């Protein structure tokens, strides 16, 4: 129907467009609010996770090489691949009782010392160590039940700790590398130390 050359549909169009414009603004505002909430939530999540920053520096070391940073002095004394080790208990002091690896697996035992040369306590753990093979498979440390396990605690300034870390690996795997994340001091990036074990 036309009135004065203008149809009713054209007369209603501006009001319809205004309603659509209002809807569009509402959707835009909701989208912006949702995006801000999502970003804030991700920031909050990663802040709570307390994860270490990714190391930017990778250093290769040799067994027996003394490594000194502003925070610590670390030495990988020795490494051993075996199918058994002596269990630590009072009977083991008299008669050697062995813990044997499951069929198809080996134990890898690494012997270390660590001294805190910084001004504050240093958090240490056997979880700081890792093992990997040429295929990229990673092996986490397992509970070491022998004498002198590497502790999980706070190391006071000038204090030194001696301990062993245990890994369980497939018998046929070779070309293993030990890794350890060494903390930076004064806001410096941590260093990922890598040792080729030779077996």
C-alpha cells in the first residue's frame, strides 16, 4: 500500500533497522565482555599454575664437569645402567638385598652433588631431573629405594647435598640423555643442562 508515494514497508524500514542496530550493539558488547573474561581467566590460570618459565638456554655438559652458576654448584658425578641395586634398610647393611628391574627394563642411576652458593634457600627435587631418548620419549624419575636418594626440600645457603636419582627405561633403548633445569638467579632465565650418558 502506498501513501504519498511511500509504501508502508519503506516507512517501517527505519524502525526495523534501528531495532536490528540495537541488537547488533548488544551482541558486540557481549562478545567484547566474553573475550575480556576469557583472557583474564587464562592469565589467572597460568598465574596459579606456578610453572617455571621456559628455558631459553640449553647447555651440553660432560659427566664429572663441575657447573657453577650464581645460584648453585652442580656436579653429575657418575651414571650407571643396571638391572638391580642394593636396597637401603638395616638388613641391607649386613646382607645385600637387591631390588631388581622388571623384565625388559633397566635402571639408570645418576649420582650428583649440589651446593647452594646463593643468598636464599634453593628448592631442590629429584623431579628437576629428566631422561630422554633419541626418539623424543621422556622418562620421569622413579622412587629410589637405595642409599642416599636425592632429597626434595629447601637447600639453605652454603649447604651441600649428595644424592642419587633413579629412572626406569626399556632394556633396548640407547642414546639416553639426562636433563636438569638449573634455576637462574636475580630474574635470569633458567638453563636446561643436557648430559649424554653414553648408553
